[in-house]
C-alpha cells in the first residue's frame, strides 16, 4: 500500500512539473524569442523529468509505449506534451514558410 502511495505521489509531482513548464511556455508573448524558450523548455523537460522530445519523436510505436509505461505518464501528461508539440509545430511553420510548403 505504501509503495502505491509513493508511486501516486511521483505521478502527481510529474504532472505538476510538466504542467508548470508547458503552461509557462504556452502563455509566452509571441514577440519574445520563442526559439530560445523552446530550447529552455526542452532542456527543463530533459533535466527535470527525463523527457527528451528529440528522442521521443524518433521512437517507433513500441518504443513510445515502453517510454510512457516506464515513466507512468497519464493521459493528462500526454495531452500536455501533445499541446506543447502542436504549439511548437505551429510556431515553426509560421516562422518558416519553406517548411510549411514542403
């Protein structure tokens, strides 16, 4: 029972940190240096939560499933990460029309 409580606490803490990082990024002023903020947020995800988005994007389906299970990521965690990745994609497309057209 105590082991479950510890695991539940870790999952909740992961959600809090993830939510804080992503929320901060999503509420940025578009006039700010977004590329720098993307880099900072990615580094914080990697150092604080061991979530390396560059590697994750290269995973096949089984690797991604293992990654999610090992880190006990919940649907809420995955939704936050998805929202973040969508926002990054939109920003990159808006800032580089060549990429958007290919």
